[in-house]
């Protein structure tokens, strides 16, 4: 069973995103085990974090995979960010994510030319798949 929490995060000083966080999973005994993890967005605090860009037409992730060290958090804040997303395109992009075989959930819209800080937590080896609406490109995020 999927537990969803709705959060509000800032993508930049000029934009606000609505955020859905995956809080964890419970699976039936007959189902394959699914990792648990959480993703959230916050106002960008630093430029030294690992970054992925959304660029091109159609929009695509660059690079297509990223490995980050998670930080524990209750609320996603700039101090808890572990990576960033930069929208280098000239239009807003709708970002979705999923964890394992769970249903894809919308993370939010990132305005053109803005950057969002992302909080991620979960056990080592947890993999999230991020997508951009209208694009076949995906980003695989692995927690170390």
C-alpha cells in the first residue's frame, strides 16, 4: 500500500511546486519486496550539489543517471537537499517519479530557466525513476 504525503516546496525564488512524497510501501507476502524511499523539493541553497539538466526538444535528462547520498529529513528544506534539477528549456516542465513498480506520481512543475533542490532519503540501493511529461527520457536516481 502506498502512503502519499503532499508537500509544498519552492523551485526557486520565483516559482512554487506542489510535491508528492513517497513515504513507503507495504507489500503482500506473495509480492516481490519493494524498497522504500522519499523525495521532496525545496528552494535551492547551494550550487555544489550534484545536478541534472532538463534540456533540448523534446526535453531530456542530462545525465540520464545519478547516484546520491541520501539525508534523513522530516521536512524537505534547503539544508537537506542532496541534488538539484535545472530546467534549461524555454518552457515549464512537469516532472513525475516512481519508486520500483509503484504507480508514477507527479512531483511538480519546474518553470523555464529555474533550478530546484531535491531531498531524497531511503536505504542504499533504492532507485527512483524520474520522467518529463511529453518526453520518453528518464532519469534513474540511485541512493548510495
